[in-house]
C-alpha cells in the first residue's frame, strides 16, 4: 500500500519560484551569465522589497541592469554591499551560468540553483 502511494509522487517537484538568467549584457562584457535565485530571495523577502523599494520592474526582461548600477548601490547593490550581503568582488557567486544561456526564467528543478551548471 505504501509503495503504491509513493509511486504516485512526481520524481522531481517543480520549483515554485524559478531562477532568472540575466545575460543581456554579461557575455558581451566577457562575463558568464548571472543566475539570480528568485526563489531564494522570495522566501526571505516580500515582493515589494525588490519590486518597489529597490526599483525592479515586475515584468521579466524589463530591467536594464548593468554592473555600474550595482556598484553604485542600485538594484542588487542595495543589499550586495559587502555588509548586508556579499559585495561585487565575489563575481563568480552571481556570474555562474553556462556560456550561451539565454535570458529568461527557468524552474529551479531545471537549473539546480546558482553555480551548479
């Protein structure tokens, strides 16, 4: 009976909040694509923190985020300042995607999260 019940469960659960690949500018500047773990941030913060207070638009692909913005304390740089969270000197923590990844939103079950490409 228990084996029958377990066989009905899916092999992999889909991610509720997927990973976001940012590659509009990264590879053009000689960096790997950024893997932003939306799910990880979403379980810790309400939507309004990033999508209102930090200025991220609510539509995928609508944000023109460049490294200078982050260094200047905008977008990700509001928290990734070396005190609240790691700073921009830790490039590989964000720029962890495989070369050629298109920008977009992918399920965490497909990407296995940041740095595991």
